[in-house]
């Protein structure tokens, strides 16, 4: 290991020791008062700092691949340690750490936070170090995104258009929807790390072109795919997985409700067994179970792509006893007609001749356009019995199937953030090299160089950690690391896109420049797939404290 990495490791070990002290302090506080919400500010900061340090530690392996990689690793390590210092400064007692804990590594921080050192990094490139097969995959999606999505991405955003069908069919043609579908169901998934890593790479490249019209397009089919693979019946797998793999079936995910948000266990949308025959049907023996399907009633919100989708993956309460929480929920595949635009209303004639209604209105958003997010209402909407994922044996297991479907969501959201950051960085770098201010390109000024260097440091550190998390998840681990990745990278994307817009000056505020879209798109990343506060407090900090408690 080079000297630079030895110093980085020593610095990170001290930071890790400080985090352990803070976590143990919180664990002791919790043991004393049993109220995990007494120190939310410290818990929130602890979660993000722990995520940054974990990323820096994982980056050490990347740093061993070359001198420039080692420099990037040290620069990122110095940055996340300075973030930890900022959070503890003046709050040492709350954190349970010593004042001046960074004194032993002051020289390290001084060296690798130096503006001169960072400005020099702006002139360097940092390879991803992918295997040839993944390089080929990356190039395939890069070419498609550049040729088919980028030319229309800004128009889709500014006119709030639907995603053109040519993009959907094109993604299907290059295998974008088949990456999580097992080979025996017409997909490409082999049950190893290539499934997760390939998804990260493809998602990044599509997101580089457009977050709304590219990177998020493959997310919803994958969520349903994973739920079916984990808990679907063989008949359901045979029916739906090939259609998902070839892009024939597009998906909307209907989980969130207006009054509950992340509190999924308390949702109130109901699915009740249909009883069309009534008690007068003598063909049904007393006590015999009917298979007449389900009647769904309720309201869902933030259901992205609901109009264009062919099916909704819908979580509903099948046990009327709400005290059972998530144990009373089941998951359904809800077929529906295709729609267009910003609103729809569909009706159906149920087997008993009553009318079922499915309505949706688009929620106008500042960014993330192309797919549209909807609030949808289901009134007496009937689905046949085979639409209950897993069949009657899976009644009450909907929450767990949802979690299986969403297990890759945080990793994939981080990949979307990386692609968006990459696009913003490339736009900023290009503009800075051409824009002349006071007689020379703004790229020649130290402040611009440091901004560009920090962008590329954040992007490559995020990318390398995403690769590591993908490998962990392929081994049925890495859940905490995926949450950490999502939390850190999505906030980083806000800074990167903000600075990219700032480098453009006034033109960055003009909608004719793509960087304005990157800026508003980035803001959604810390909200969906687990709001940042919920992720930090309820997942990361709580897990760290529980582990510290033994």
C-alpha cells in the first residue's frame, strides 16, 4: 500500500472510532430513557456521517489500483472526515466524543483538503475498472441513451410529455427490462452478482440521459419482477415474467397512500373477497371457499407511470383488523387499460354487472417528468383470484413481498443519482472550458477547478461504492450499506447539480440548458424510495445503535 493510502487508512480508523463512541453514547441514552427520538438531530447526522465513512473505507480497495485512484480516495476520505468534524464541533457532549479529536490527523486533512491539491485533481481522469463484459454493457446503454433519449429529454421535461414509445421499445430491445428476470422465464438473470451490477451500470447510463424518461423506466418492472420471483406462484411467474422481460407489460407501483406515506403498515385501501353469487347460490356448499376474485377500494398516491402502465402492483389490506398492521396486507397485480397524458378514468363491468371505476390525476411536479406521478382512486375495482400474488397462501404477506420488490430500490436510486451527477458534471466541464470571463475560460480559475474536482470525487466514490453494494446484495447482504449509499449519494447529487448550474451562471437558470433539468430532477432523489429523514433515523441510525447495544 502506498504511503498516501496508509495515512488515509489511519485517518479513517480514527473517524470510525469516533463514530463508535457516538453510537455507543446514543445506545446508552436509549437504554436509559427508551425514547429513540430524543436525539434526532444527532441521529440524523450520525447516519449520514457513518455512510460517508463507510464509503471512504470501501474506496480504499479502489485506491490501490493506481496513483490517481489513491489521490481520489484520500481526497474523499478527507472530505467525509471534515463533514464528521463539522457535525461534532460544538456538540461534543451530545455526541459523547472528545474535543479536538481530529488533532492527530490534522496534517492529513490539511494535505488532502488543500485547494491546490484538489485543483490538480480536476485535470485527471479516474477509470471505473470494470470487467470487459460490464464495459460492453455500459457502452451498449450509453450508445442507446445518447442516440435515443438525450435528443428528446429536454423537450419531454419542458412540455411535460409522455415518454415516447420508441424509448420504451428501445430499452426492451437492448434487454433493459430483462435484467432481473431469471433465464428460465425469458430473462437474463443468472442469480449472481452480474444481475445487480448490471442493473447499476444500465441505470446509471439511462439516468445520465434523463432521470424521468430513462433511468426510472426500468425500475417498476424490476420491482414487480423481484416480488414475483420471491413469492409468486409458478403460474404467475409463467404468465407475467416473460411479458415483463420483453417490455410488453409496463408497471405502476401503488403502495403509498395520502395519509400515511412511509407508514405503510397503516394503509387503508382494502381488497375484500367478492361474493357475487350471494347466499342463495345452491351450487356453493356451506363453508366452501369461493374463487370469485377481489373487490378493491381506496386511494393511492405517487403512483408513477400509472396511466401508461398495463398493470399496477398494488398493496391492500385483506384483513379488516387494522391492529395486525403489516401482517394484514397482501399484494395484487391489477390489470388496467393503457392511458395517456395527465389524467384517466377507466370503467369495467364486474361479473355481477356492477361498475368498477379506476381514476387517476397527475400530480404536477417541478422535475422528474415523462412518467408522471398520479393519485389514483379505485372504486369497486374487481380483479380475479389469480391476481393475488402468491395465491391464498400468501395472504398477509404483501408487506414482505413489497420489501423483496423494493430490496434493490435504494441501490438503484443511488445509481440514478450517479448518472444524473455524471450528466451535470459533463455539462459543467464543457461549459466551463468554453465560457470566457475576464480574458480566460472559467475552467482555468482555481475555484472552478476545485468545484469540478469535488464533483468527480463524489461521482467516482459513489460509483465504486455502488459496485460494492451490488456485489454484497448478490450475496444476500448489504441492506444497511444500500441504505447508506442511497442517503449519502442522493444528497451529494443536490450539491453536484447545484454547482453545475452555478458554473453556467445565468444560462444555468434558463430552461433551454439541460443543466436546469438536472438541478430540479436531483431534488426528488432524497424523497422517493425512502425519504431521507426516515432512512437516516428509522433505518441507518437505529440499526447502528441496535448493533452497538449488543
